[in-house]
């Protein structure tokens, strides 16, 4: 693997000039491209000045390249707690206990190993990286999902000693055959979920289940730094421009600010900030309370859960909460590879031509984020609009989340997606990991993305390969 | 030390690297691409002989890794003797050999962080050599989990070999470390359950038959020997890459001097400001977690910290062992004698500040007394940050702009 770099503008700033010595040896002779299809200056720097250059298995574990000394210290500390295994309270290891009582995993890194992407369980294996969200018709006080009365808003397959776990889900797949326009066959796998064992009685009538895989987590802070009006400017709920793509912002409850704001994180953009997402995962997935989410998720039906000892109030101190949030905000996005390669450039043109870039928006500019000048004012290439789109019946989970309906999903950021296989050693994509690689992920696209999917299906084998190579380069 | 399920619950065996971007971006096989951004060779070293400095660096790196290998080969012999005759004196001899092998390895850590042989993204064995912290339960029994670990799971792992240990390293997550110095350390010392001393594993853990303690003593002995063999094999690959005039050594000494100087200084800055200051000292200082120490089973962490810093000084001065050749100091002195003096002073201050931390480190981090452990540790953190800042100035003076703030 070689880094290629052509020229860099004087405006790149001190942080990127810093790389000049290292990068100078790495350019190739340079095949000139017509401006129309050539590489855009700086397009390899997916995270702007935060971008790191790493193609190893550690590619998602780096602090932003321009991070300050203080934020690097926070990063190292947050990393520590991200990887920490939580244990049952009470334990002699002070500050390390409070797991559960109900939980899905014992550490953040159990699902986001090396800050990478989780994978769906093998047949008969436990659900760890794949979370099952639950709700019943109706909404909570803030318009969010209404938890299943006995099980709450997510299914916890594990529990500490003395507390019954919620049960055992199972996953099976049915293969669905299809073919490209040129006759080449493919097969997609359609997942089906069941609950052969439920510890607290049957689900309430109308219970909705939405599977969610743990995503890779580089670049979250930059997404938080994009100004709300930049996101709202792309909203086109009634498709006024008649491009077949609507784009809707989720409006969600900000627990800290106690107000409704634009959602950005989670598979349906149901969470407004990295901090709320992180603390929500600590509470819901690991059972560790914080000042943001102070109670363990025990329902009225779960007496043992409610009676179990805890690891303090809250179990995660505010200091640790800050370290972890700063860590999650400042994980860097790795630079693209091979962005000047002719086939990759051809793939990029095809991506654009098929309309993919209509939602997977290549370039955004961040606004300002309090206390993080490193993330502010950056030109980033996240390949997302962070908006909700109808993705068709094939991908629908049928479970609303704030303004998102049962067919809508947030456009997944595609930056760093080409390194998922390197870091996480698999390429199971989409919200539940059903897609085995990029091609299947594209082929699952329906609804607003149906026309783009169809264009991909009609491409020649060479063009499809070029498009996939472009995705690999991200 | 207090008991918990993880003796050193700190993760990321190949830890966050301060200057990873720079390190990985630097490649060495291209010519000038004419982008006008590379400082010209004539600016290199500010008038000094940069090539001599780089050649001397490569020779020192080789000598350093050879010394590590020699130390670990000595360890292998003591381990073999101990497993053959598992007595307390033989165990002490093996522990002493482990302790004796550590300074040279820690001094070599300044050669990390630039995608060189030790931590090359594809082939570097660093995670198998010095991965930490490790979950002891992945390897062997602990106080709370008496049947844990590969050693006590003959059904899943019928045969313990170097290949198995290599394959199991990080098999589950960051802490499921099966290999390296710290795995050997755990097998020789055991869990550190003593506030005032290191782990106290009895030699009888390796005694088969009725007088033995724990289970699977023979498998434990096999594991200890195999993991030591694996460490030797991994170190040999690194030594081979640094063989003078060949492989990576030839690449480095034949490359544009700026690219090679960048690597040298990247290693220094990444270790001082990132790995040593943040991961190994500040994390423990901030969390007051008594299990944060790097060599937690043997309570040898202070030696690790000190030799990391000595390694940085070695690169700056062009020293290793008895050799004191051309160093970065000579290049800096030629362009900015005040800066050279400052850098030398900062190196001395950082070393002195680390030496001043009372031992064991896991007690120093909770020692709040005036003039006590925490004060001393904070002083060392500040000294390492100052050293890192000055390292950036050194880089700038030599035409290398480092990406630290």
C-alpha cells in the first residue's frame, strides 16, 4: 500500500503542512486526468485535518491528527474505559463495578473491537454485537419509542448472577436469489428473528423488534460538528425537487438540553449527540449508570433486576463520562487509499451517476463544536447527509423512532467503510449485518434508493467492479 | 494491590500512537514527486552530517535488538532449567533473567511508531512481544477463576505450541493476550495480590504430582517454554530486518535523510508524549487505578518507564550501550546550540523526574502525601510533556515538522 499525494494547497494550514516531510516521498509520477473526472484536491483527507494515515488493523483506533495535548490525554483515558470490562457490584475493584443487572456486553470494545464494526451472531451463538430494540405502539413522553412493558426498549440476553436474563433470541436467514441485468446471479440473505425463550413472559401484542449492529465509530465528533442548518438545508420531505429522494431530519429528545433537536446518531438518527449515544449505550447495553441516564433499565416485571446491588450513584463518574465522550468525539477517520487510481475514479463517477451521492453526500463542512476547535471548520468527506430516507420494504424494520417511520433509515456514513474488513475482519453491512459485502448492501437498497440500486444492477461487470473499488477506497 | 478479575485492565496492546499519522504516511521507496513540499536535502540537518547520524542510528538499533535477543535467550535457558526442576531458587533465577532482559527492550521502544520492523502494519510483531495489559484469565488460573485459561482448557487446546500461542494472541479482544513479555511475567510471578510486593506464584505451580499446586502443571511448563520460544522467534525477525546493510536497515540508511530523520524523531515524540506520558503514566495518575501499571505482576513498572526515557535520550545523543556516535544533538547544535542544550536538559529532567517516583508504582499513584508519589508522578508527566514540546522544536530545526501540539 502506498500513499499517493499530488499537491497540497498553501491553505491547508499548519497541521497538514506537518505531514509534508513524511508525505513528500509518497506521490507517484501522476497521470493527468481531465478536471471533470480527476481527483478533487484533498478528497483523500476524509476527516479534514483530523485525518490519520493508517491502513493497519489499528486504523480506527487513532486520535485525530490535530488533537491538542489535553485532548490526547483525554483520548488515552477514554480509550481505557472504552476497553474496560465491567464487573458485578459490589466488587473490591473500586469504580470498576456495576455491570447490569441486565446487559448485552461487558465492555464497549466487546462490540466495537478496535473501534470497528460488530457482526451478527453465528447460528446458535449469543447476541452481542447485534442489539434488538423493542417497542410497542405509542410513544414515550418525548415522542420516542414506547418500551415493551416487561422487557423495556432493548432485549438483554445477559444478566448478573441471581437475575434472570431476558431470554435467548435466535436468528436465521433465507436466501433470496436474484440476478444482475447481465445475467450474473446473486443471492441475498433475509434475516428472521425469533425468541424461543423469554424469561419474563410473552411480548405484549404488537411488539416491534428492530435489530441494530454495532457500527464502526471513527469520525463521530465531526458528524456532531456539522451545523444543524447545514443538515436542514438538504431536507426535502415532499421531494419538491422531484429527484426521487426526499430526505427528512429526525427530531429527537436531547436528554441533557431537555429539548427536541435534530437527530444524528444511531441507525435511525434517534440520538442527537455522541455523549448521549455513549451514555445511552453504557446504560442500556452494559447496565452502567451515569449522570445522564441514572437508572438501570429494569421494568416492573423484573423484580430481581430492581433489587440487585449497584456500583454507586452513578456508576460512571462525571469525570469518566467526560473522558469517554471526548474519546468517542475524537477518534480519527483514516485517509482514503488509491483515490487517484483510474478505476477508482471511474467508480466514483458511477457512484455519482447512479445517484448514490444524492444521499451519501460526499462533502460537508463542519461548524463549531464547543471546546473542540480540532473538529470545527473542517472539510470532511463522510458520504452521508445524516437524514432519513425510505429504504423500501426489504430493509424496513416496521419500528418507528421519533419522526423516523418503519421504512426509514439514516444514510449510513461511508467514510472508512473500505477499512472495515481490515479492522473488523468481516464485511457484514447494513443495520443488521445481513449484507455480505458492498454489492449485497447496494442490492438491498429500495424505496428512495430503488432507482440507484437498479442502475447498479444494470451496470456491466467491469463497472460494478469499479464502483466497488471506489467504495473500497473510502 | 487490590484483587480484581483483571490485573491490568487497560487495553490496546498496540496502543494509541501519538504520531501514527506521520509514521504511517512516511514511505521510503519513492523519489521526489516534485510537489515542492519536501524540504530539500540540502536543508537536512542544518549543516551537520545527517547521513552519519542515520547510519549510526541504524547500527544502534541493531545492537539494541541484539541485546534484547541475548537477554531473552538467557531467559529461555533459565526457564528450561526451572521447568525441568521447578524449585523456588530456579524460579528466582528465571525471574531475575526476565528482569534483566527488560531494560534493553524498553530502550528499544523508541524504534516504534513509524511502521518499522517492530510495528509494521502488516508484519510487525510488537503486539506479540510487549502487548499489555493482559487478562490473566485468558492464559491461566486466577484467584477468582481457578479453572480459567488456555493452560486449564485441554479440551479446547489439546496441544500448547508456539503456533497456538501466536494464533490466540488477541483472539477475542484487546486483552486476550497470550504472548509476549507480560505473558511470561504472569507465568513467573502470578497475580499481584500483595500491596507491598509483586505476585507470589509458587514454584509448585510447575510441579507435577502430589506436591504440585494448581492444576495442569505440565501444561503450564509447556506454555512457559513455548511462549518464550515465540518471543525469541519474533525478536529474531526484527533483528534480521536491522542487520546492517540489508533489509530495513538498508532502506532506512539509503532513503532521503529527511524521511529517515522524520522516523527517528517520530519515535521519540510518540513515545515521550503518547505511549509513555499518556498511556503508561498519566492514565494511572488520573484514574488512580492500582492495576494500571505496565509490568504489574513483577512490580517492575518503574524500570520500564525509566528505560523508555533512556531510549529517547539514546536516539538524541546517538548512543547505545558503549557506543556514542553521531547523534541528532550534533545536527541540532550546528543550527541552534541553545535548543540542543535545552533538549539535553529536558531529557535529563525527564529521566530524573521518572527516577524520583517512589516504587512500587501502583502505590505511588495513590500516595497523596506532600512530596509523595502523586506529586512526583505529576512532575514526571510535566517533564515528559516539556520534552515532547522540545522534540517538536528539534524536528523543526532539522527541517522536519512534527504533527504534535
